[in-house]
C-alpha cells in the first residue's frame, strides 16, 4: 500500500484559497443584507426601472425624463434611454424575469458582477505577479465599499 504525502505548501495554499472564498461570500452576504432593505441611489433606481421596462417588453426605455433626451425624442412615456450603457440593465432584467421585480433581484444583479470582478482580480494578479499580490489586490477591491 502506497501512502501519498501532501506537501505543506499545497495544504497552505488550499486553506488560503478557501479562506478567501469564504471571505468573499461573507462580504457578499453583508452586501445582500444591506441592499435588500431599499434602493437609495438615484442611478440605481434608474437602472432598475430601465431593467423593469426591459423585462416587461417595453425595450430600453425609461420613465425618468431627462432634459437632454427630450432634444432627441419628443415622447414622454417609455422614452428611450440615451444615458446609461445597456449591459447592466440587461443583466438586471434577466434577474427580474427570473426572480420577479424585487430589491432582491436588483441586489443579486449587482452582486454577481462584483463577485466575478473579484475572481478576475485574483487570477489577473496571480498571472501577472504572485499569490501574495493576487490576494492583496482581491482583498483591497473586496473591501472597497464604492464597488458594491
């Protein structure tokens, strides 16, 4: 019978990896608990109602009339949005279709790109530098509340 000895470095690396993943999940749960109460940011509200309009089949339109867009389009109801980029409202509309129009769907649609950005930050730091820099960069971005 052959016994295989696992090197300490790989065990340590696995423990660090699991700790970072658990820390990220913990931060995400804090984010979700905070954002499930209400949406207070004006831009977040605008993104959410554009996503709701997308989910309801009204297209990339807004009910919030901006003076700049009135120079291009004269209609007042379901006015096409000319300010925001379409990717985030599109992703949010998919969550609204799946979970219903709720704060939970909006928070999940914001949290998923945050988690993916943390993974990209880690793997980019790992590829360009080393594990220490990757963990430091991931922790720095993960603790930056402006990204949430």
